[in-house]
């Protein structure tokens, strides 16, 4: 009969130590726990993966991959310290799990518990916690992975293991700098379905023919989220949101841009970023009035094809030789009746439609890919990828112009779809509809900003999966 007793005698010095012995490394083997100055075993009655997770975490060995009974890694020696161990998974140490009192059991060593842990994986020196050099913890130390055979399938496994979504790229050749210490793995071959890198086929731990200049890295889709928050830009004191003095947000402050080198190509990028059509002019000399400190940017140098001003060639923020009578401005064409706003480029964002000279939003009731198809086509933004509702790109402002738009997907403009009467709805701005398009169909203009991560990898597969 299995009764559950609370742990009676936690050592005063803190959680009881554990170790895995008789396995190939310190993250695999028979589980032993240190109590009363003696190492002892754990009985497999009730033993399961949750307990293995707790043990692996306690050892800094990643997650539990299997919880094995029946003395798979050999029979230990007395004492048998724990029996009927029941963990919730929240415990920081095995000794915090419920079990029979220490030393109380009805087991023999043929029932000794073993654990296989994934070995911890981390990403080092990337631009975010979701990219970097792959390092794996093994036998008490962090080491790297050699890029021989390293590819997207392996990167996929790593990204999943570290909770960073799917893989965008599998950079080789110490792209994220050279690691130090052991090169733990070489010739990694993954099927792609493994829960952990250490479950892929690998040459034996520490055996390799590599140097650290071959350290493998990954870039995961978790990286794309960062790119969703481009530097904010606004146009101030013009006749609409699509003309005025340019101001950029940096370090929690709005500041101006100096007109040295300011030209139409620069303005083009700003108009695109704001969903304001194309650039009409790029006035300097504080044409829309003088702003206030700081002057954030000077000598901005865009090609005109960038998706956001931060992708242009910039000097350091705040580095300038200007006064506010040189503040740069932008006048955009302002598109006629449809725009995507608050996204990272003109081909993704909250849908806004112009009616009676007023921009308003569209409610997400019945909103879907057919609608996105029409919107992307109308804006010359290629194919639809995603038609999110629930104000995915922020809440808009009144009016809410449309609800329950019915499109077949073949229309050339949203206004050709069947709409209920304008302004009639039962929605709130938390339901604002958005669209994300591939942007590829813009002639010669890559829709940067959304589709490319910091390292230039395409993020669209990540988006398609959302
Ligand atoms: C693990 O490290 C110890 C030293 O810390 C070493 O003696 C042992 O050989 C290592 N085992 C493996 C499998 O690398
Ligand atoms: C980090 O990566 C860069 C390359 O992106 C490299 O130059 C640098 O040495 C790396 N630093 C460390 C500490 O690995
Ligand atoms: C990665 O390499 C493995 C083993 O060589 C192979 O089976 C797999 O198809 C490769 N994946 C890609 C995306 O090339
Ligand atoms: C707005 O722009 C006009 C010129 O168009 C300028 O005279 C005025 O000072 C500006 N106002 C502010 C608050 O910047």
C-alpha cells in the first residue's frame, strides 16, 4: 500500500544533494541522494518523469528525458533513502517532493531509479536571448558544438529546446564569437523531432576534430518579436499625420532629425514606415516649426528601399552639429483609402480605411485570409500571410468604419467587398483587424523590417505559424 507522507526530516543545511552515477556522464545515471552523511538510492515505486525533471533541474542538467526504474544503471548500495516519491514539478530539489520518511521503504535495489537528462543548452552572445552560439552543459562544464554537419534541422531542435520557437538560420563558423573550453559535440545529426539536442545522433561527448572557430550557432524565431517594435517615428505639426517635422523615439524620448544630407530617399522610408504612401518632398530648415531637444539623428543616409529609418545608414544617436532651425521634415502623398498602420512596414499593420475624409478601423468579426488577400493586393504588397484580429497591431481611434465585410478574395480593393453600412458596428477597438502581407510584390522593394531578423533571416515562416 502506498501512503504519502510529508517529508519529515529535511536537512537543516538545505535541500539534499543528488547525483547521477554509473551513466555516461553526470546528467545520466542511477539517482542517488545524500542524507545523514551517506549516499543512498531512490526506489522506483511511483517514480515518473516529473521527478526526473526536478532532479535534472536541480543538477543544472536541463530537463528530464526519461525516468527509468528497475536499476537500469546498476544496483546501488544501501541505504535506500526514498520511496514513493511524488513531485509536482515545482520543487527546486528532490528532497522537497513528497515521499515516505527517509529510509522507510518496501523495496530492493532491483528497483533503483535512474534518470536521463537533456543536458542544458544555452545561446550565448547573440542579439537576443533567442540567438547565439550554442553551448551545452555536460559533465559539469559548458562547451560548444562544432559546425560539421550543423544545419537547420539541428537548429530547429535547439530553438525548440530553449523555448524560442522555430529556427531561422543555423550560422556556422563562430558567427557569434568563439567559445572556450570543451567542444562537446561534433557531427550532430538530428531528425528534427528530438526534444533536445543531446537526443540527436552525435559523436561521443568531447570527441571531435574541430577548433572553436567552427562553433555552431542558431537564430530562432523568438528573435522576430524584437523586430516587431521598430523605432517609432512621427510627423508633427503638419496638416495630417502624413506630413510634418520628423521626430523619432529613442531612449524614451522624442527628438528631431537634422536636415544635413536629408533628401527624398530618406523621406521615402519615413512615408513607407508610417503607411503614408510615397514621399512628395523632404523639406529642411524647420519648415514645420522647430522641435525640442534632443536632436537624435544627423546625416541620415537611406537608399530609399529600407522598411524603417533605423535600417538606414545612421551616425550614433545624439551625435550631431545642428540646431533646431535645421530640423528635417517630410511630406508624404498620403494614400487614398486604405492603409496598414503601426506595423513594422507598410505591408503589415492595423487596417484603416478612409471614409468621409476620416480614417477609421475595421472590426475583426468574420475577418480572415480572404480579406487579407484583397488588402495585400490593393496595396501592392504581395500575398497575405496572416489576418490577425484582436488589435494585434494596437488599438486604433474612432471611428470604427466597418464590421462584417464579405470578400470572395478576388476583389481588387476592399471597397469592392460587400460591406454593411459604414460606421454601424457592435465592436470596440480591442477587436481591430490587421493584415500581414509578404510584401514581395512591391517592385524591387524588399519589405524589410518585418521579414528579416537582425541577421537577415526570413521570419515569414514564423509568422505563417502564428
Ligand atoms: C567528467 O569530468 C571529470 C573531471 O571533472 C573527468 O575526470 C571525467 O573523465 C569526465 N567524464 C567525461 C565522460 O567526460
Ligand atoms: C560576440 O560575437 C561577436 C561577433 O558577433 C564577436 O566579435 C565577439 O568576440 C563575441 N564575444 C564573445 C564574448 O564571444
Ligand atoms: C541536416 O542534416 C541531416 C543529417 O545529415 C539531414 O538528414 C537533414 O535533412 C539536414 N537538414 C537540412 C534542412 O538540410
Ligand atoms: C508649426 O509650423 C508652423 C509653420 O508651418 C510654424 O510657424 C509653427 O511655429 C509650428 N508650430 C509648432 C508648435 O511647432
